[in-house]
C-alpha cells in the first residue's frame, strides 16, 4: 500500500467527514445558503497567502527541478484563475469589502494557517508536502463526484468544483501523493511519526473548517 494511502486510511473517519460533508453536498446541488458560501469564501481566501508561502517553501526544498515544476505551475493557477474566481464571486455575492480584506478568522481557519506556517518553518520538505497533499487531495475527493453536474449551477458553485476536478488537477494531486510517498519512505521512524502528525492535523482541520462554515 502506498504511504499516502496508508496515511489516509489511518485518518479515514475525519477524511470521510471532510469529503462527504453537508456543506459540499449542498454546494453541488445548489441548495447551500448563500450566507454560508459568503462566509466560506471570505475565510478560504485568507488561506491563499499562506498557501503560496508554504508552496514556495516546498518548491525551494524539493529534491530536484522535476519535483519542483508541477508545484510551481500549480501556484500559478492559485495566483491566477483561482484568485480571479474569488474576486468574481465576491462581487456576485456582494461580499462586503471588510470581509474580503480583513475577516475575523474562524478558529479552524486560524489553526489551519498556523499548521501551514509551522510546516513551512520546519524546513522539512516531507512536512510541507503532507499538508499540501491533504489540502488538495481532500478537495479532489469531494469535488470529483460532481464534476459532470456543474452546468446547471451558478458560477460561484460550478467553478469551485471545476477548479478542483479534471485531468490537470488530478495530476497535481498525484504529484503531491508521489512526493509524499517518496519522502515518507526515505524518512526514519521519528520523521515518519512527524509526517503522520502533520497529515492527521491537516485532515482534522479540513473537517473542522467545513463544520465551522456550515454552522
């Protein structure tokens, strides 16, 4: 079994809660409260800065250029189409400027961003990849079942699904999984336990973030 698969299985209860959440189910069937979507978008947008910082650190610490390039390209997607999606959605949903620029962070948002910065500052590529892998793999997992049903949805639901599905995004997740597999296999037992802890915390925080935005 791949290490990434084993890590997922070790956290399967929280994983399933995050990937089969009422928030994403309602988003995909166009029944999600727009107030909940506004809150979610405002909170999620605050992640971009620290995601880019974490991704940049991972690029720096990656073993080789072939290991760096897929993540470097993906950061361009985050800074381009995904950032534009947020701005268009904010406008369409009339999200107040204060919530776009300086929202009060939910505890789950604050805790997840603290984990991202902790991984970045650890200087350990494996820790960084563990957090990045969870973040993108969970989104692929919840969004993939709805990939072919987006045409009838308003763009702020449809494009959020489309950004996290399709061959390109699948290749990003597979790259992150391969990187995690290799890093885990090359780590000693102590470092493997640290990787497991980062992975576990990231899965739990993904679940808690959806919980907080849905309440």
